[in-house]
């Protein structure tokens, strides 16, 4: 997965951290969680606020659906 695969990353984070409300996660912590995903393979230096926000929103959609 790459930074631009926000929906795939959001799904992976929802599976790895069930019950965690992504809106409570700081972007610095979100970035670390993304980098720790097994299938993530992109340059850590290319992350930015807009990419992290897209990932957070995709994860939040998964979180809402699970509630």
C-alpha cells in the first residue's frame, strides 16, 4: 500500500485496531500506525497532512460502520 491508498489503509487500520476511534488519534501517531502496517510500502518522507487526513477519514468510515 502507498500513502494514496487511503481506503485500503483505513480498512487495514480498522482491522488492526478495532474499537479505536480514529478521530482521537493525533496525526503523528496515525503516521506511525500506518508505517507499522505489514502491507505498507511507501516512502515515509512523502506523508503529509492531506494524505493523513484522507486515511483518517477512511478509517473513520470503517469505524462508524462497525458500531
